[in-house]
């Protein structure tokens, strides 16, 4: 979808080489305050693909707001080819309430494609799909773990599609998870209209995490380079090799109690290895949680309290887990160096 002329969104025309910040109205609070979808559009002077980046589809997943803030302030996107559309606050209701959901408790990411006369979630989904997603060739949807749960930086996508796999690898995180399309998700709705989407998962809800933020910021730039929207920069740092996980599974609490973790995000674990102990209020061990599979911990519950059956550790399977661990460490080293340099230029 290479734009050769003017680009129109919500009735606003954006010529080549120009930037706009729009507020697309989509409703009102019962306090009589208007609600808007904030949309940033940057058009390069030269032709190229159209890419969207969205954050806070779940209102408590805040890392994406900071990722988009750094992206649109970055000098790296000045020589852009094509069009970048960024939406930092998709679910503004959820952000206001520090909640994953809309006020009617609907999950926006299960409400696509939505409709103009449907539920509140359906109306926002329809607006985003019509005004943003449908105008794009590619997209990156930014997410975090749920409340009290952290995710290792990872890309989830349809890795059976060759082009999507190529973009996922270019993002530059060690873990790629082949993920089926879920009914009502943004990714499924985009797929139906031919827009290829990567879902970036990293960090925890209601928290800013520097590793997750900078990994996401740098990953988006990497994808833009892969798409030909930006020129590649010379670097002396070793690149992070991505590994594809075809399957993953959650290890659950075997009983209720107070948790002492033995493993953490990014750790390699073998089948039968102890992940955590569950204790009673007197500190006596009443049970243990063990790995049912060999792999890498890509998600973990943070709160040290569990009920029986609660998901505690998300483990992805890899053929070469030792190599994945090495690349996780490499990512952390690179981010520590590059992230500090980036913050110094942005602040």
C-alpha cells in the first residue's frame, strides 16, 4: 500500500513530508468530557510502506506509551520513507481506570472488527480498524504481561507466513512464539484485510520497565529498516539471534500458599526441575512447582501469593535452549549500553 499522493485519515489530509497529531473523537464520559483517539502520522518525502504502531489496547499495559513516545521523538525516523501511524492510547478508558478492560468489562482485543453501532468496545475497535489498520500494510501491536505478571521481551505472530517470520526475526529479541490468531483480536481482524501484524509482549502491567521499553523501541526501528522505511545504521555490537518456539505451556500452582521462587524470567529449566516452593504462613514447605517441560521461562507471576491452579511460570520449548539463554544475556548487555545513550539524548 505505497502512498504516491496525499494520505487521508479521519478527514484530515497529510501530504508527503509532513507530520500531524490528530484527536479522533469516539465518545464521551458521563462527566460530559469528550474522549479522543490520539493519532500521530508522519509521512516521508519518499514512497514506502505504511506501518501502524498501537499501544494500550489493554488499558493497563503502559510500556507501549513510552515506546511510542521515544519512537516519534527519535531523530532516527527523520529520513522516513513511507508512512508511520502511531496510536499511544487506544483504550483511553482502560488507562483512566488503570484497567485492562473497558468500563463494561469487555476486552477490546476480543471485540474486533466491531461495529459503529455496537458495544463501546466494538465501536472503538471499528474506529481503529477503519481509520488506522485498514490503511496500513504492516502493524506492530505493543503489549505487556497481565497484572502481577511479567513477560520476557518476545514477538508473537503467525510465523508460518514467510514475510511475517522475516519481520519477526528482524525485531531483534531472542524469543519468537508462533501464535495462532484469536477470535476478535486486532491481529485476526488485520489479517482478514491483508495487514501483517507483529505482537510485542514485554514487561508487566501498570509498570514501566526499561529493558522492555528499549527493546520495543529498538525493535520497531529494526522492523522499519527491514521494510526499507529507514536506512540501516552501522553497528559494532553483536546481533541477537532469534529462536522460534512452536509451543509453550504454563506451570500452575499445585496448592495454595506463599511462594518462594527458585527460577526467574529468561532462565533455562529442565523437565522436573524445581521452579518454586509453596509454603504455609509458618514457612513450612507444603508443596513445590516443577517444570513439566524443558525450555525457557518467558512469563512469570510476580506476586508471592497463589491459589491452587493459578498460572505461575510460562515456559517455551526450544531445540537449543542454551543458545537462547546466551542471546537473552546478549540482549540485556546491548540494551544496558544503548538504552543509557538513548535516554541521554531524549531527556
